[in-house]
C-alpha cells in the first residue's frame, strides 16, 4: 500500500476484529491526538483507528485509506493499564466503536 505522500508501507496480516479500545493521552503533544479509538484483532494489532485532536480535528485510519499508515505498527497496551507515555486504555463495545466511526466518517480529515 502507499501512504498519502506515495511512500509504500506494509501492514501485518490482521485477524478478525475481536476487541475495541479507547485510549486517552493524559499529556498529548500539540500535534498528536488526545483520544484514540482502536479496532483490534486477538493479538491487539489495530485494523482501524479514530484519532481525535484537542482542537477537534478527526482522522480515520484504515488499511488502504489515505491515512492507513497512521495505524499503530505495534501492539496496543492492554485495557486498564497506563503506558510509559501516560496513555490510559479501556475496552469499549463494538457498537460504540461503529457508532463513532459512522458519525465521524462525514467530518473526518481525509487529507
């Protein structure tokens, strides 16, 4: 696949989605999202993501999408833990993720 600037990137073979997560960055960098929503397979590899910035900008990332290269390359931290960078993760329902994806699809940043 190619990213938004034409550079080829590769995603791992993603399994069937089984887990949906919400992550909040307690001290976000100015140019990074403050809230993330992830759809993950059994290995906690992300297949779709919603990034919400403090200013309200929203980006949807998915394989083959213009922002597909913004999907996390590694494993998402387990629910209930805070990682070393101050990101808290909790599990959400598939219904909640799908509702957010649907609602934000019309307003998401695609550039």
